[in-house]
C-alpha cells in the first residue's frame, strides 16, 4: 500500500480520523496559475466506534448477569437464577476488556504518529480526565446517600481516586473498572517514552513491539513485581496486537506488522485462558470453556483486523460516531450506578429481570450521553488547549 500524504488524529469523541491531502503534481513552466484550495478528505473509521461500544456492552453484560458479588445483592438473588440460560454467555463479557486493549493499541499508535509529545499528552489527558472526574464525583455522591446501601469509600480515598493513582497506592476504588485505566495509563507512558518522544516511524514502532513482547515474557519468567507493574505481561499482547494492526492499516503487505499481530494473538489467548479458565466446579458462579475464551479473543482480533484492512468501510453510519462518544462515560458509570438502578427497578418496583437488564443499560447510556454533552464537550477542548499551550522557559 502506498501512503498518501496526510495527517492522522483522534477527535475528542474518540473517533479516528485520517485526513488525506491531494498528492503533489508537477506544474508546467510559466507563471503560476491560481488554484482553488482543496479541502482535505476525511475518512472516519466509524466501525471502530461501533466495536468499542460492543466491547463496553459485553462488560456491562458481565457485570449485570455474568458474575456474583454486589450485583447479586442488587438482584436479591444470584444472577445465575435471574438469567438461567444467558448467565453462562454473560460470563464471557469480561473479555470485552481485552478487546478494548486491542482497540486502544490501534488508536494510540494512530494518534501518536507524527505528533509531538506535548500534543500527545494533552490529547490523552483531555480525553480521559473530564468524564473520569465527573464519574468519580457522581458515584461518590450517590453512594453517600442514606438510601443507598452500598459501601462508599472514605472522603480521603475518593480524593486520591481523582489522580488515577489509587491502584498502585493501594487505595479503595470508587469505580471498579478503573483498574483498566491504570493499565491504559502505563501503556500510554511506555508508548510516549519509546515512540512519541523520539518520533514515531515504522522501524521504531516495530522495535517497540518486539522489545516489549520480549521484555514482558522475561518479566513473567522472572516473577518480579516491579517488572510486572511496568511491563504488564498479562495485557501487553493486546496493546501490542493493536499497534501491529495499525501498521497493517498503513501497509497490509508488511510482514513485520502481521508477525506482531500473530504473535500477540498467540500470547494473548494464552493469558486469557490462563486467567479465566477453571475446571468445572459447582461452587463457582459459571464455567467458561477454554475454547470459548479463545474464540472471543480471536473474534476481537479479527474484528479490529477487518477494520484495519478496510473491509468495514461500508459501516459508515453517523450514529456510530455517537456510539463511540458514549462508550467511555458509559464504561465508567455503568457498574456501580447499575447496582442502584437494578435494585430500584427489580426489587422495589418489581420489574422483571430481562426488562430490568435492558432498562438499566438504557439508563446508563442516557447518563453517558449527558456526561458527554455536559462534561466532555465542554471541558475536553479546554483541557487540550491549556495543556498544548507552550510555556515560557
């Protein structure tokens, strides 16, 4: 594939945009002729937005019907009894996180390509922080209400949660899903230091993927906590696989890119099976088969591959952009606030299980839309602008 001159960026809503500029042409000798300016043509990978929402809904299905814990208190009984047929399928929804990581590898490589470190940092901070801070404040406030029976974190711990450093500091989490953000932040740091800071190019990205894969394998064998924290052996294959798929997107005939993707898939499915499979045991909530886990991981890789190769360009509906914009705030608030909504609808109002499930998802999507409009649309551009502004030395 021959690259066309242009620029790649990620909008505040998370939509991937690649601006394609017209190629330069030779002009005959003589006085220059006025040429009407041509507006860059933009190609949106809206299918990636749709896949992101699918992954978020998978995680929501897991949290509402694929596990025990606080959600069992919300339902009044185990979700296994609420969803006797579907609970086994919902249990695979936790693998939506791994699909998120593959998408993140793709998007972060695209976002960081040709971008200075300051701009990269500004875009990531502006993307993550507004909705995250709003979710922390909202969940803390709701759980502090006397009528809500779920345990709230202490005010001190809630303040620490605003930094996103609660995981390494061992502080109670306001949002159960924030462990994935800690993984994302470490990936951003590694990519920024190894690729963005020196300047992204194909060779450097390939070396980054190869070195991280090897280092993560060594960390796994060394069993050293510090290396595990930095290199994330369990999740590295998914981020690296996404980076490799962006290289495929740039050049589908690149054998190194395909090698990165295949090796990442092979290692990633191993970690997924190793962490999520167990022998059939009636004491466990549900049983996931190793083949089922491998299938979900493989489908996630294949879906991003299809997008990278351009096979899903036909999925270009505008509503997918909205879906992509709702994904992050939905992901942040759906678990803990979902407990409250499920308890109100099912136990207090007597709404049937399946209707409660659907209405809870719908309520969280509406809340996500409000957070996107009232928080992200207002504060994301301001934070990006403030952090991108050069400072006097």
